[in-house]
C-alpha cells in the first residue's frame, strides 16, 4: 500500500460494512476506524450471506470482509457481490498470508487484501485508496507472484484452474483436489465455480466432456 496520505475525494464519509464471524475482531476494527471522522461504519455482518443482505439495503461504499466464515465465506461472497452488487467494493481482511487466497480473491473481483496485523493508518489508507477507485494490498504481498498464465489453446482458464479441472475430470473429489494442491476445500469450490462460469457449463458431466475435448484428460482416464 502507498505510504503517502490519500485524501478521499468525496465530501461525505466513506461508508463501511464490516463482516467477520468473531465479535471481538469486529469490535476491535470498529473501535479503530471510529477514530477517523471520514469513516462511517454503517453495519456489521457475521457471514457473507448477511453481508449481502445488509449491503442490498444499506448500500455501503466498501465491505471489509474476513475470508473464513460460516454459511458463506468471504471468497464466495465476493463473487456474489461482483454479480449482484458490482458498485460495492470488497476488501478482504485476513490473518493468512496465502498466495492462493489472494489469487482466488482477485479472480472474485476484490479491490484489496490486507492482513489483520496491519496498522490502523494503513487500514484507513487502504479504504481511502479503494474508495477513490484504486486497489490496496498489504506490503507483504509484494513478494508474492499472483499472476497466472492464460493458456494459448483457446481455453479461458488460468493454469491453476486447468489443473483443478484436470483433477475433477478424472473423478477427484473436492477434498482430494485440496490435498493434492495443498489448498483449502473452499478454495477448490471457488475454483470450480469460476471454471463453470468462464466456460458457461453447469454440470460436472459437461466439465468432463470439455476436458476431454481440450486434451486435459484422456477418455480412459476421465470420470465415468
């Protein structure tokens, strides 16, 4: 994140919706942000589904959201925000410096990703940057390569998505894929949704057929 002070361009406060399933964490963030006159906390949610419901009524500028939550996690909620409330910006707040989370979050359309140990000033700078149309990420992510090549065979999938699709097409469960790639089951589920959305394919059988057609798996190795 930039270290220089960024002045929010609007005369009204930046309206923030907080989303975290830990009350103590939410209380701490609220108390930190309430010290700034140009920040207004307009609501709190304990999971992604609640955040979507509140945002649909209150229309915050930014949703500051945790990743790991019950009912609907932050990554899934970010996708839903992009699809149903695209004018509302999402920034992830996590204690996990995980490149896979960051890649998945960017694919879901988030505008920022900061760690929970960030200072109050840096958190506010991130909110200001995003409110002004920019993006903001914790400095520790600078050393992480989050880019993924798009294939040259006409497949609109990233390298990781092709790997996930190959394993799924061979009949691997979400849990097996997660173990194989050392990622969470929720991340696999998010990749699976992204793959279906990009390919406009609804069924697992359709994904298998696509994988065979593109040579990602052979007919003999594909799931029956």
